[in-house]
C-alpha cells in the first residue's frame, strides 16, 4: 500500500451511529481502520459532543461549525459556508496523505490548490440540490425560502466536484448524474453494521419505523396514517416506532388506534423489525439509500415501499412497489395473508451479505489509493 494514512473530513460527529449519515461515516472509518489505515478524522461538532468511542478507530480533531445568519450571506451553500475553518485547512496541509471528504458539505477545501495536489475523494450521501428541493414541499414560508435559495446555490456549487480526483456515489442513479460533472465516479454502497436476522414466524402487524423527529420521517408517518386509516382492522395492527415523535403524530396515532412505540431500545426495535408481517416504507424524498430498508431486508416480513424509497438501490426486485394511496391500500390488505417464503428470505439476505459487506466495499477505497498517481 502506497499510503498508510488517510484524512477524513466529516460533516458531523459520526458517533453515536444513530442516523443514516452517521452510520455510513462511522462504519466506513471503522472498516478502514480495521483494514490497516491510520485515520485522522476531522469533524464538526455542533451538538453531539466529543465522543471517546471514536478515539478507538481514529485520531480525532473537532471543529466548531459557524451557524447563523452570516453563513447564509455567501455565494456558497450554507451547509458548506458554515463548515469553513482555517484550523482544519491548516491541519490538512501538515502532510501529503490522501483526503476523503464526507458530503459536499465539507468540500470547500478543494478550492485550495495545495490540497488539490493531493489525492482527494468526495463521498456523496445524496444529490443535495434534489434533497433540498424536496424539503421545500410542505415547509413554512421562511423555510421554503431558505430551501429554495440553498437548492440554487447547491446546483451551481456542485461543480466543485470537478476538482476531486474521485467521487463515491451511494447508488447507481446518483452516479449517473454525478458523471456529468466528474467522469471518475464509482458506486460505494452504504457502510453499515452487520445486520442479523433469521427466518421466523411473523406477528399480525405492519410496521413503520425511523427517527420520528426527522421531518422526512414525520411526513411519511402522517401520510401512512392518512392513507391506511380507512382500511385498518383490529385483527391486524399498524405500529409506528421510533425516536422523539411530535405531539401531532402522537395525536394522530391516538385518534386512529395506531400503536405508537416511543423511543424503543435497540433490542425492542430489532424485535419489532424481525417480527413484522409487513414493512411499510414510504418517503416523500428520493435520497441516498435508507438503512431502515436494509434492516427490513433481513427480516421475514414483506416490504411495501414507494419508488422514492427503492429507486436505484438494486433492491427493487425484493419489494412490492406502491406510489399512490389506492395501490398502497390494495397491497397492504393483500400482503396480510401471504407468508414470505424461506427461499425468498434467503435470497434477500444473501444479496445484502454480498453487496453491503462494509469491509469488502471499503477495499475499493484502498484500491483507489493504490492506483492513484497523486503524491
């Protein structure tokens, strides 16, 4: 191996690994560490605190994020401008080790010619302009204005990816778009913990789960309640489980006799996922790939999902797709009386084990470093 060290610039403190972006970053760092790389992590701390657990897998440097109105007054997107830190820039220039930027959020440093002399990679978690465009829907006036401005800034700013040596997309459809900016693009599946699951008898319920404090998940839960309310029956429950549900979501569940499991433990959540007959996966935004989808793949339940949840993930063949209320209701009723066959469970689990093996996938990063011509 040409290099034994890599700098990783993270948009947020990636531990605890309790949401999609943090999970992807944390398990990638851990895999690279286990593969023998010395990792120097540079991360922005704005509420999650310093995490001693990260010291086991990296040398960690924390930086403050400049949040506030002044970071909005820039041609750069707010998510980029608020992560400009001169101390971080100087830290990256102390040696010639390659750099992995996690998210377009951290790519300001590609404007520095000395940094561009190094081997640089950018991991794209989403097509951020599309993500922010999606956030505009149903947002308040001022948030909609912010999301609109940020979307336009991101569309222009994405040209910064031309300056990177390589771009790592999270799925194929994203890669096809990113190749229009930088031809050196490859797909690196989400880095995840090993998912445990076994074929078993399921319970008489459907499940929607996620961090319910996230607006995207809140909207999805409310859509599912509205859609499924007319066809819910006492003999087949609908369960919503997750972290920090809002008052309005709690109220909606109470009015429709939907079971709401607030802040379940890890063990409780795993049990709910493993024993669900149907996983109702809906998202109003087409972004990255959802860890909740991968978790459901290694369970004995059917996966009922909309196109935005599964498009470009290569998991479409294992799911039942429904994109409108009528179709969702038809499949929701039909799947209640159909048992997932063991051969289909094995096929799903085998696919996950083969394609989402984090250590194996991170060898691709080592390969890029080995073959780089930048010193």
